[in-house]
């Protein structure tokens, strides 16, 4: 094992639920820290309430503490966005998950909105994707995605190879990549919705 790999209890959970492995480590520590703070807060509140003899005052304090988190998270100042409802995982992602060869993938076309869906499915198949699960976006990340999605070229292929991207996942109905212009991109998988192209 690499020296930087620290085996934690999460290792066992990830074996059961592999999709959790793409959650950043800081988020995993946050769960443990939050649980600890919850216990400490409960002990402090319990100690504080014992100083009151009247049952009614205790009920008021408990009710107030219970209602505060609900009020705090009410979406009073938030705007709502439509969520994509996915009832079935597309077959291509199961194919990628079960393949021992396919890795280092880019999905085209892509956009800021589609990126969330693509990262979600990446958590299912657990293969490397363009920019990985990075918490930051490189300076030209979105501009490159836009370029690849709207003006795919031979230069795009060279840049992807430099970034060690080996496969392109694209919808069948998409006209992002014209197969006649890029005959060197080998079609290694195709179903009713998606196809996978291999970069030589």
C-alpha cells in the first residue's frame, strides 16, 4: 500500500457502498466532527436544564432548541432549481463499471449543469474522469469543456491524450463528434443511448 494511504473505518463502509469513495476526505471527517459536537451539545444542554425546577420551563427550552434548527434551514432566501430525476442507471455506466480496461474518461458534450450528473454516475462506476473529483476547477477547465463540446477537433484529441484521457463517452444523438472527421476514434461500445470512443 502507498505510504500516504491511511486505513480508516470508512474503508469498510466503502467496500459495502463503493459510491461513497468519491466523497472528499474532508467531508468524511465532517460527519465525525458533527456527531461529536452533537453529543457535546446534548450534554451541555442537559446540564443546563437541570438547574430549572419547573417542568414547563424545561419544555419551553427543549421546544425552542428543537425548533431553531428547523427555522435555520428553511429555504426562505434560496432559489429552487429543477432536479434531474433518474429512475434507472444507463447501461453504459454499468458497462464501464464492469470493464477492467476502461478508465480515464471524458463525457461530451458537457456543461456546468451536466457535470453534476456526470460526477454522480462517476461515483457509481468509480473510474477516473476528466478533472477527477477535484474540489477546484483549473483556470481553463470550463473553457476547454466548452471547446471540446462545441468545436471538437484534432487538437482536442491531442490535448486529451496529453491529459491521459483514453475514452470519450457521448450520447448517440449528439453531433459533438463527427465519426467521418475522426475515423481514428474507435467505437468500442454502443447501445440505444450512448457510445464509447477510444482515443488511439
